[in-house]
């Protein structure tokens, strides 16, 4: 535990140093063994460790969503996993990128400025091979991407970045948009070289070919929401479901779920010989009165009583009774 000196003790220490009663080397010897962490004031840390951990958790979800999307879209076994989250200068980020690579500069409206999604050759080329009908192999020699390949990847990366909408929904509603693509890192100067950025590094596996991709988020882009990048705020947002907005979002997703509906008009029993002799125009009496309600079966469960009718030229039924509590009325 460090001892806090009073003002009188500080005055006595300064007097002892001035009179020679105490040498500076004596003070230094007492501080031996104390670990000092160097700090570069020209490159200050703008993201706290808690904020970096939150970015890690958020983009761990992005990695899972990207794995599911790419595996379904490319019809191949694609694995995306988060590796690390660090903060460094934009210059250091650019210098660490291999050449050639593919840089996708994108915006996250309403946040200001632009960010970068970097995908290197061991990830890009197998995906391009899959998109053009190949087996997802890496070429023997890495080459520059053609204009057609860049345009194809632009469309794919836009779909990939759309997953950020869900990832960031507990912090801010964003609309990712691809602005342009660049293959030379030195030509992509979206911010000052000394600006601090958060770099989310993701490892990838496409057909056994290991690759990497990075998401570079400048502090200037995240500055207005950096206070929300705490594990407490993010987890609370997930638990609360963001209230009414989350309920409406769930309802919209449920609206698109297909539901099987069957109407059971009635039942009867027939002998096999009678069944084999049925012809067009034959009438089969059912064990149900003409004014009795029919059963509406929803996903194999009997949930409603209905009456038959027509809507225009279409056969329809009208719900008259709910059999299962909590079911809808239409």
C-alpha cells in the first residue's frame, strides 16, 4: 500500500534534498524493484480494457453470424472465429497488413467517418473460387484481384457487414454501407496516421485454408458511443431486449414464419371394397352435422373451430371459437 505524504512531510523532504542531508540516489534505491510501465503520450490509449472486452464480446457474435451466413451463402464449410481486439495507431494497422489484400471502406450511419474491413488473400481467393463454381482452393501464386472479382466481393461484403446491425443493436442502430474497395493499403488513408483505432482480428478457415480478416474502427467513429461500450451496459441491453423496439423486431420476424393450416371437415369410416369403388361424383356422408363447426389444425395441433365460406372466388373459413388459450383469433 502506498503512503500519502502530508504537506509538512513534503516540505521536510524538499529541505533535506536542498541541504544535502538526503541524496537522490537514496530515494532511487528505495524504489528499486518497482515496475514502471512506459507510456507514450504521443500514442495515448483511448479505449479502456472494459471497452475492448465489450468489443470482443460483440464481435464474437459477429463471427458466429458470419460463419452461418458464409456457410449457407457459399454452400461450403466456412469458419470465422474472433482472435483478438487491440488498440493501436492507424499507421501501425496499415503497416501490419500484407500486400496484396482487400480493404473495404465502409460507413456506419449515423456514426461519423468511415471504418475498414480488411480481408487478406488466404480468405479472399478461396471465397472467389467458390463464388465462380470452384472447390474453394488457394491459387499457387497470389495475384492482384481483377475488377470483376472486386465488384463481386463488394456485394458479398455488403451482406457480411449487414450482420453488424444486429451486433451493434444494443449500443446504437447503425446502417453499414460499403463506400469503396482498395487493394493497396498505402492508398487507404481514411484518418490521420497517428489516430487511435480498435482492431478486431478474426481468423478464418475456408476449405482447410487458414486466413485472417480485420475490422478497423477508428476512435473518431466510436467517440460518441464509446461510453456505452461497457460490459454492464451491453449485457443489460441484451437482457432487457431493448423494450418495445425488440418486441416489434421479434414480431416482424415471426410474421415471416410459415404456418401450416388444415381444416378437418369431418370423419367417416369406409370398408376397403367401398373405398376401391369410389368414383367422381360419389357423395360420402360424414359423422358431422351440416351446421356443426369444423376443426382448424395449426401445425398439427387443433386450435380453432371454424365455419366454411367464401371470400370472393376463394374458399375460406371463419374462426368461431378458440380451443387453446393464448392462440390468436384469426
